[in-house]
C-alpha cells in the first residue's frame, strides 16, 4: 500500500485529493497546523476523518517536517499548503513569503536529508505568469514568469527551488501550474464562492447587495475535483516535469456574476457594488492556460465545464443557506 503525505489536507484541494487517494487504496496522512477551532479547521475532511491520519506541523517549522516525514516514510508528498489568497498577500507579504515560499524549501530539504526518493508534487500557480501572455492568447510552461503579487512571487520561488532540487539532487519533483479551480469547498473569500454564496443569500432575502472589485479580470476556471486527479497523474509518470493544468477557456468576473445571478432569475446589475477594498494594488488582468503537455503525457481531461461547476456550487448554497 502506497503512503501519501498531504500538506494543506484540510483545504479544498487537500480534501478532494484525500478522497481520490483513498479510492486508489492509499494510506493517507495529512499535515495540519494547531488551531483552537479544530472542528472548523477539519470541516472539509470530517466525513473521512476516520480513514486518514493527521499530524500537527507547519511548513515554517523544519523540525516538525523532519519528524513527520521520518515517522510516516511516505512514497509521495503533495505540497498544497500555503497562504493562498492573492489579495491578502499584499497585506501580509512577509507571512506569505515564509509559508508559500520558504515553506517549500523547508519541505524539500527535509526530504533530501531523509529520503530523496520520495516523489513530490508542488502546487504551483498561474499567478506566476503575471500579465505575460503568449501571442496566441495562452499561458503555458514556456511563458515567461513575471508575477504581480507577493503570492505570485512566493510561488515563483517555490517553482524555481523545486526545479533546482530536482536537477541538483536527482529528485522526483513535479510542479503543477494550476489555473483557478473551484468547488463548493472553496473558501468564501475567493470570488467564485463569494459570488455564489452572496447571490443565493440575495435570492433568499437575507442580503441586500454584493461588493466586488475588478469585474473585467478574466480567469480560466475549472473544478478542483478534476485538478487533484491531474496532481496524482503527474506523480505516476516515469519522469518528473512541470505541467500547466487548465481548461483553456476564460471568463470574466462579470461573466461569472451574470451566470450565477441569471440562474437565480436575478438582475445582477441591481445588486453589484464596486468596492475599492477588493482591488489589488497591481492587477492581474487575464489568465488562460494551454495544458497540451499535460494531456499528452497523462491523457487528463476536465469533466466539469464552467457552467456545471457553478451549477454544483449554486445547488450547494441553495441547500445550505437559510
């Protein structure tokens, strides 16, 4: 039985990845930080709590990583933990750099010292590209990286240090350059779930409006359940690599709002308030990924469309919101 260690197991991606690995017969271990509200911290994984093993630790604490990896001796590590909110990274750049950037280095060094044969998946991000776009309108593995946020900068460091350790120490480390991926389990401060949740509350009569930032930004949105399968497939290859994972279709924030409110028979223009608090100091305008390399190597294909993903999220909040 293969053993997998997931950092960030209590997040959206970690919960879906845990389910996938359990289905495939893995012994699943997770790294979580100590939190005084433990029930809320594990809300996404409570339904599989008795099937997984959790250990307290932190990417910023190298000793905790060394002790946990020595104990577990995993075959695969999926590094999903990070301060992952782009707008928040402008308010907390140092913390973001320590967790999202240096935390990856701490993990790599622990693996190098204990067992460099452990396969590692690193959660990289489309935010690394910044506003660089190839002439055909897509971003791909060869697109130059020029991040426009502290989060993106930290992810570029992680991406490069992974490549450095892979080449220097012959380690199996694959970077998954994932574009935006959502689900009902997405944090409610992220724009997709924020829009859906608030739209349902407006529909139910418990909210008056929805404050948002830049409605013109476009993103390539997929479903987290599809993307965690891609993570796993990357580590099943004979050789490590860097892979873009995306749908290849982009929509604006306004497209997102229009679709969600339309499904609820609401005129979004009556409820949207543009709020400067949600604007970034430097905006990332457009993201659209070309995942031809991933599809060629693994035969991965997304199963959700933009619309079916949002339909699932709307249904979730209709059932949940009072």
